[in-house]
C-alpha cells in the first residue's frame, strides 16, 4: 500500500486505472440488475436518459444528440412509444415537429428504479463494511467526484 504523501509509481497507477475502469463497469452492471426497469437496447437507454436529464425534445434534436439520422431515431422512438414510455405532443413552434417526453408512468418507474439501486448500495455498504471502511468509502467517493470533475 502506498504511503501518504509519497508519489505512486506510474506502473502502479496504470494498474489502479485499469482496476477502477473494470470495477466501475461491474458496478454499473450490478446496479442495472438491481434496477428492475426492463430490457432496453443501448439506443433506447440513451434516449430515455437524455429525455430524463434534458427534458422534452424533438426527433431531430434527439437524432442530432446521438449522431444518427432522424429516420433511425424514429424507429427507436416508435418502440418506446409502443411500450408506453414516451409520448409526443405537437411542437407549438413548428406544427410539423413532435415534442417527445417521458410518460408519467415511466417517470415513476425511473424513480422507483433509482430508489432500488440506492437501497441496494446502502444495504450493501452498511452490512459489508466496518465503520472505518465506511469512512474510507466516504473519502473515496469524494476523490472520485474530483476525478470526474477534472
């Protein structure tokens, strides 16, 4: 283990970087398992995430954000509409366009999914880690925030 305030050699840092990448991937998969939202294609997940984070958008705006043709985005959205996850209303500024948004039922499902993931994390941290390890995890999360914000 590295001593505080001493630099870590580059080879060790490469190993840490690789381990972190692998662990983040495993954590994402585990959280997905705990979410119980359903099976979606990667494109569908991206669209749903964008609509949740950014709010309502047109097919053209969603296609542009994902670097695809509007026709391809239309296919993705058709599946999401058929599943009752997305609905559309006429664009008040351009009647030829439709503004798409998440349905209230799906928003409720997203909220429940997020709560299930957080509950799993909370229970797992509480039961598998000692108080000292929980404190280390608090510090680790702060370090990860700094890593992401850099």
